[in-house]
C-alpha cells in the first residue's frame, strides 16, 4: 500500500494514535489531525515514518481549520484515499436531568459536527480527484447501538454517526466513495483506564470490565482501509471478548 494517503483525526492518543501507527507502519502517508501539536509530533516520531507523517494541529469543530488541514494534505500528496474519522469526547458522566445545555453542546460539537466537517472535507477531495473515490471510516463506538448509564450526549452522537455512515455510503456511490463504521468496545486507552477499577452497569452495580490491546483496533482500521473500493466493511464491531455487551443485565 506504499504511496496511499490517509488522514486520521484524534491522532495524538488512544485509538487515533493506534490507527495512525498501523497505517504508517504499512507504508501509508498519513496526515495527523488533533488539537495538541506535541502529541501529534510524538505519534509521528514513534512511527519512524519521516516525511510520511504530516502533523496538522487543528480543532475538528472549526470549519476553517479542518479545510486548511485537508487542503494541506491534498497540496502535499495530490490526493486523499482514506479518512479515519475518529476524534471524539466522552462528556461528563452525570444524570440526564442534571446535564446542562453547554455540556450537551460540547459533546455534539466534537462527536457529530466535527465528524461531519471532516467527512465533508474528505468527500469533496475524493469526489474531484483523478481517479476519483476513496474511503471514509467513522468511529461509531459500541455506544452507537448500546448505551451506558449517564451517557446521553455521547450515546446520541454515536447513534447519529450510524446515520451519517449510511448517508455517506449512499451519497458516495456515484463517486466511488465507500463509507464504513467501526464500533469499538473497551480498547485499552487512557479514556478507559477507569474500567479496570469498576464502571456503572445497567443493573446499577459497579463492576470492572476487561479491556483489549488498542493495537488490535489499529490493525482493524488498516484492514478496512486496505480493501479495494469494490468492497466495503459497512459495520465492524471489535471489542474485548468478555466485556458485558452481549446478554442481559
């Protein structure tokens, strides 16, 4: 896959970093988008990819910043073959009745509007390039189908991403733009460290949950991105085998 170009959002840590490292390790050129330049530079340095990694500090909620970052990739490498639309925030774990409009908007702005802006920027490039086409992979999360307690903003945005994925899959067909979604459960990142101590369950109890190596998620994203455009993984669920998702409780 040498010479293939991608953008990963939220590439400075966690799942985004793992996906970026997997793509760079397979010979892709990758634009690294995130708010913290130092974290992006560490991802680039750790990859050993040299000029194959482009550091692009940007806030995905800022339309002008998103356009500039995507434009930089197009100017440098001539095309964009894949976007891993990953950047997101979890929001405060407070009871639904105590959520403030500001807390709601802060999650929606990143998880939904930010993903829309990045998908649109990628779509525009992929539509116009020669040959046209490309792939958009949205990070949906397990919460795209099953909520956790006190997670209304996060769960609502992730359900919405499923709708965005389906819409992009349909609207992109005539331009050979494929869109799929990866739903991730309990990858071992800073965001999920609390799961080892115990997190609220649907039955009101507090229990620890198993996690999986985040590098496995990076490998899954690489697998989806590496398919020819005649094929698409529409939805993939990758999760810690023993997490309490399947079943009652």
